C-alpha cells in the first residue's frame, strides 16, 4: 500500500498553518505605540521647556447674572385716598414730578358726605361753646347752679372732640389744612379731590383711565427716584462663601457697550431660596447721568480673597475635542498627555482644578509641537 499520497496531503495542510503562525509571531513582535505618549527628538530640544507646576495666590472671579432695578427705598406707589371716579389725569408716564404735584383728580360722594359731617360737627361745637360761655356768665350772676354750668361745659367739650375727629377723617381722605380752613370758613362742599405725588421723581407707571372707579387699595401711579438704582443678582448657594457685605464688585452692562460700573455689596441675603437654591445680593449704583435703566441686564463680577492654588501657563495647554490637556514629563525627553480641569485665566495663567499636582514637571513651552509629534508618531505606529 502506498503511503506517500497521505504524507503529501498532511504537508499541504500543515504548511499554511505554519506560515500563518510565523506571520502572527512577526506581528506580535512589533512594538506597540502608546497614543498618549511622545518622545521629544533632538530637533525639538530647543522648542520644549519643562518646569514644575507652580503655586500662586489667585483670586477667583465669580460671574453672576443679574439686572438693574429700582431702589425700593425711592419708589412711591400712589393711590386714591377715597373711593371715587376718575375725572382727570394730569401726569403721563416719563414725566418728572415734585412732591405735591397733582397727578390726577377723582370725584367722590364719600368725600362730600364726610365734609357735611364735619360742617355739622363744627356747627354743633360753635353752638355748645356759646352756650357754655353764657352759662359761665349766668353762674357768675348766681342765676344758675354749678351743675348746669358743668353740663353745658361738658357738652361743649364733647362737641369739640367730635369736630376734631371729623377734621381728622377729612385729612385721611386727602383734604389739606388750607382746604379744611376754607371749608370751615365758607362752608362750600367739594366732591373733587386731587391725587398728589408724595415724592420727587419720574412717573414710571399709570394704572387708571377716565371714568374708572378707583379705591384706596388701588396703586394708580408709581413714582420713582432714578438717581439711585440697585443691581440685583442671584448667587448659587455653593458660591455664597465668595461674597460678603461691603465687598467691591464690578458690573458689566451689555446695553452700555459692555462698560463696567463699580459698586459695593450693600446686602447679602440670609436665606437660600428653596426653589432656585440661590441667595440674593444687591449693590447700589449712582445714576444721576440717567444712563442706567431699570430692567437692564447686567453681569456681576465678584472677586474673592486670594488663595494659593496650582497654576499652569497658557502655553502649556493643549485643546482637543473640547477638553484641556498638558504634557507631563515621565522621563528625560519623554512626555505623556494628561487631561486637566482648569479655571478662569488670570494674567496669562490658568488655575488647575484637577489633573496635575504642584511640583509635577510639565512642558510649559512647546506643547503644541509635542502634540503634533505625538499625532505623527501615532499615525506611523498604526
């Protein structure tokens, strides 16, 4: 029996496996390239500079969105002093007014009724006063007894108190002292009463129309003194430690072309809003020029006290895929790319939040060239 055909078949089957095995050994023998590492060649020695991560005293700047608003201590919400119907509107929005300026007028039957009550009380008082004076004369002439004198004097005192109460009620309804004097002297009743400004400022709201029936609870006009305004911002509770009352802050106001204004924090809230998890802070701004307008948007910049923090220069940072990296030296002329978390830029340096520690040696110059070399070596190693 001939066995050679079987040997030839076995050799033909084993040969491809042997060649494949040799190919695998060659591939396995090829060194693997670390895509995050790079070797700085002789041609890069002058371009790359290495130094340890330094520590500097840095002041963090907190940026908080806010807005310009009214100084609530300089705002007056003015309403009618009595229920009535609007008969005149004398002031318009944007008009400058002074204290005592007539903003509008209303006609009120309640005012007429109260004036009539005052005139009755005044007339009764005059009658009782004269009766008490006559009783004093009669008592002196021994015509009446002391009890009668005391009764008439008591009636005069009671009527005087009633007259004063009626006068006070008219003052509460907005009747001035001069108008009250004319009412008592001439006895002329008027159902019209003015709505008067209670401060100097600008009319910023008007909430009435001719013929409208208004009540004392209604705010018909809002007058504000715009020479001083507030800038209000909401600080997240995690950053409240950076703010304190009396601290100087800067404000960026886009409506003024990004111009900055400075002020001091006059108020830092004591309570965290449970819905927004923020604390209200406020500063005062001088607005005698009239440039600032309530409801303008603003960004409040709060600079915290300096703290020692690790920093790296901008030249050491490599930006890829929206992430920041630096090259850490692992051996002479050998570097490894490492992701870092950085804070805001301060004088050409970035604060390191995480990724590298003080004292670690990094490439502070030539990071761009190292990254190009790393990419080239990774491509060649594929």
